[in-house]
């Protein structure tokens, strides 16, 4: 298993790949992809999920379902780095005839389901979890949802059934970045306290800071030990995490990068990746992303941040 320092370095490299892919393709949804990087890194590199890049259809693999398909660039950058397909494919992201489209697609090695229409990943995971129990299999199903997906009725229907069948092989993860396409969750349709709702629907629930490997890994480990209930992990994240001028800024949901913005973002992420190589893990030394930025990139303007990270 990778150390937290190594995971931090991998996450920084994944962020750089997301930026490069999206810049080349003039793609959007950057903030959505950047908020889920540590969650994906923990799943694929942190020893949480059992997958085999050389055998992506291995029958006993854990299933990782990315319900927020518009964050596909993050999944593709992660899968390429884990060895599911050549990294070269990232250079053709979102181009005509390419393997990698704008949203997640099943035909890509390592991608379990095609998504893009929000709200369906958990129900698909529910079916997989029921099938696994029926077949007496021990693999787990991880379904990563965006926070705004929790406004869809289908999520709560799926949880009713998961809880009725005591599906402890189903792990729901919410990338709780506090924003949706048209505003803050709390201004559009608030659902706080979310953990109480998951608990009321029969889930064993944990909350953690979604950009800290210490919290993510211990939350996964605690949840995976629970028997007889579906599990929910609420990961508090920040849209655009890692790029100072995108963090907490809703405009970046649809914007694509100019050459100047791309260069600036890459400088920030490269500095972060170097720092992550230092012997003392970064997440131990920094109380917040703000102090990290000011310590290593002095002179940048203050961030507009929302929520905990
Ligand atoms: C059913 C459905 N309605 C609308 C959209 C268009 N859409 C794309 S992203 C998005 C919302 C983004 O907010 P959130 O779901 O919280 O994801 P985030 O980008 O914050 O991770 C919407 C409404 C969609 N993809 N699917
Ligand atoms: Mg959101």
C-alpha cells in the first residue's frame, strides 16, 4: 500500500493530467473532477478497493462506480496512472474517434458503467450488490456520487432497498463539494444534516475531510468492517481543489482554461507535487489548504473557499 506522502504525490500528478487533458480538449467540468481526486486516489492507490488493471473484468474485483460521469477526466487520469490503459490515450481525451469521451463510458478499460445522466449510479450499484449476495461473492461495490445527486429521489429509493436487504457490500461515497451547476447546494435544495438522513435510511455513516488521506483511509477502513448495513461516507471536498483560482468558484463549472490559466495552474500543481515528496507528509504539516498555498506559493490572491476540505 502507498504511504500518505506517496498518495499525496499521486493525487498531484492526477490533477496535472486532468488539467492537461482538459486544456488540450478545451473541456469543462474541471472543478467537478478536481474535487474527487483524493477519493479516487484512496480507492485505486490506497489499498481500499481490490482491482487488477491487467484483468479489468476479473470476476471478484471490487466495483467502483462513478455516478458523477461529468467528472470523467478524473477517473480517466486515475485509471491511466493505475495502468488500465496507456497514458497516451489521455492526449486524445474528448476528441472525435478517441477512446475517452467527455463523460465516463463502459467501453474504457476499468470503467464499470456509463454515466452522465446524474442519479443512477447508486441504483446500478444496488443491483450489483444484490447479485453479489445472491452469488455468495465477497466483492464490494463503491458508488461515488456528487452531492447534488442526493437531491434525486432515486438515491433514497435505492437506499430503502439496500437497507431492507442489509447490503453491507454497498458503499456510497458522496463528494460533498457544496456546489451544483447553478449555485450552492444550500441555496438550491439543501439536505443538511445529510448524515442523519443516511442514518435514517439505514446506512452506517461516516464523515471525513475529502482531501486528507488520513481521514479518508480510516473512514473507509471503519465502514468496511461494519456488517449487516449499507455504508455511506460523506467526504467534505472543495470544488476545484488544488488550483487556487478555481477553488470555491462556481464559474469554473463550465469554463475551460486559457493558455495563461493552464500555465499558472500547472506551476501550482508542480510545486505541490514536489512538496509531497518531502519526508514529512504534507497533510500533517498543513492545517488547511490555505496555509499550504501561502507557504509554498506566496503572493497568490486569497482563495474563495467554501466548506471544510
Ligand atoms: C439528470 C441530469 N440533470 C442535469 C445534468 C446536467 N448537469 C451536469 S453536472 C450538474 C450538476 C453538478 O453538480 P453536482 O451534481 O453536485 O456535481 P459536482 O460538479 O459538484 O461534482 C448538472 C445539473 C445531468 N448531467 N444529469
Ligand atoms: Mg456538487
